[in-house]
């Protein structure tokens, strides 16, 4: 991959991680399962339009994949993520979880 393309991809990933709702959605999806958008909306207390916008950012960054199932959209972690990107995201989610525990 060319440096410029890598840099653009990394910027999309970092941008996706900067929002707390997107990190929370990733935390739900990081279990490796598939979750419908309605479940994400309920768990994160987000409207359908807000959740859709956040999931679009995650999808465009290549972090999640979606699948249509009749009227539902189901999301899951992108299984083709590189080990390096997986490690970064896992570290961010772990650090945030630990910080939340310490602040409680």
C-alpha cells in the first residue's frame, strides 16, 4: 500500500475512534458477534438516524461490515482487519473501559 493511501486510511480510523458513541458501538461489536442496528440503538440510547451516521463512519473506515437482513441491518467487526489495527482498537477500548472503572 502506498504511503498516501495508508495515511488516508489511518486518518479515517483515528477519526472513527475519536467519537464516544462510535467507540461504544465498537465495544459492542468487538465480541465478534453480529448485532442489529436496533440493538445498538437501544444499548447506546441513540436515535436511528444518529446510529446510522455513526455506523457509516465506522464502515467507511473499514472497521465494521454490514449485512441487510430483510428490514434490519446487522453489523459486525470486519474480520479482515490487520492484526496491527485490531491491536490498536482493542487497546483503545480496553483503556477507555479501565478509565471508566477508575472514575466510577
